């Protein structure tokens, strides 16, 4: 609780611990099948971020049957089931209630060896920071709701959010990682703040190296920035230091709340090139080194 880790862990024995998490939200895309895929990928991500393997899941559904009818519900659940099948995770059941507003997600249980748990704190001075997915989904989704995003952009962002962090987690497990989290609702800088607050380190972000969805830059410049990004900035702005004239559009993207975002990993500098090569070769092609960790107990996030 103290470090706002991604999931809870319960030790069963010397070589087995359970990871447990739950996540659900309202639709962010119109297609119910795609919404199911995205919600499932998002829920599974917390297990991957803790170094675990998801094993079982249960659906959580709030659904307006009278106004939406059964077909959309069938499509929604089919999308979630398809993602669980890809993750080799067994659906055990779930619970549904009637509600005026659709909500969907899952509770997920995973396995991890107690000695291989990844926490969001533990960064070491000299570590490099690696991000495995580009930023900007919150901004692009805001533009989609306004009817400004093309079908091509909508499809690309949907597939990005529905992409499991499974492959990235498998590669990360091959290396001596100091800390790991997934980038979701608090944005990159919000989750970075959780990684360093109360520790003896600070971080520097080289903003030109951060992978960003190209269309997100355009939409952010037009003002399509979700309210959550502004709230994230207000909450953590005292920790963030940037030079005079730092691009406000880039700052908005760095605070942009993500749905089913990538993993954010601390890796020793001597291993980072090998990690990046393995990620790229494994299909996690937009992974990038976005910054580094310094010894500084003031817990600052320096933007360059």
C-alpha cells in the first residue's frame, strides 16, 4: 500500500506466491468486442508488471440490458475471453449487475516465485529507464470521442491498447531488473513519481527519446487533452523540474493517462542494450530508453 504497487502478493510457500489484482472501467471505444479486449489486457497488465504469470480471471460487468440489449454484452465478453485465451489464462466465471452505465473489467490471479517479484520501487542510481509502449492513448481517445481521429488512427490505438504486456514481461524476466510498473491512469510522470518518492534517487527523462503516438502530438496541440492529464500534473507538479521553454504539448503527453500502457522498467546500464535488442527482436518494437536514475534524495523528475 505504501508504494502503490500494481497488485497484491500473497506468499503460499517458499517457491510460490499469488498475485491478485482487479481493474474495470467505462468504455473507451465504441466497439464492444474491442472494449472487452482492451479491458482484459489492462487487467492482466498488473500481473505482468509484478513479474508474474496470469493464471485465472473472473469477469466484472455492470450492464444496461434494457437500453443496450444482449448482443453487445455477448461481444464484450467474447473480446475479453479472446484476450484471456491469448494470455493462456483460464476464465473461472464472474459477476454481473444491471446498471445505467456500462462497466467491464476483470479480477486476475497470477503466480510468481517469491524471489522474483518485481515491485515499482527499487530503482538504483545508474539504472536506465525503458518504456515498452508509446504514450498518447488518452489524448487520442479524447480526439476519437470528438470524431476527429481517422479510422486508421482509431484502429492503431485500439490494437496498441489491446496488446498484452506478456512478451515484454517475458523478456524483462531474463534480466536483472531493479523495478517495474505499468503506465496507466497516472501517466508516465505520475507512475515515475510513485517509483521514486520516499527513496534516495531521482530520475531524468530525455523527452525526445520517449516513444509517442504521432497523432497524439497533433491532437494535444489542438487542446484535446483529457481532464485526467491536468489532474495528474496538479498532483505531481512539485516533483517535476523542466527547463524554461519546455514544450507544453510534450508535458501534457508525459502526464497523459494511459489505458493498457506499456511496462516501465529500471535496468542496469550494462544490460540495457541487450534488453532493448531482445525486446525489439521479440516484437516489442517501440521500446526505448527514455532516461536514467541518479542518486538524489529530493526525488525530482528532471525533464530534458
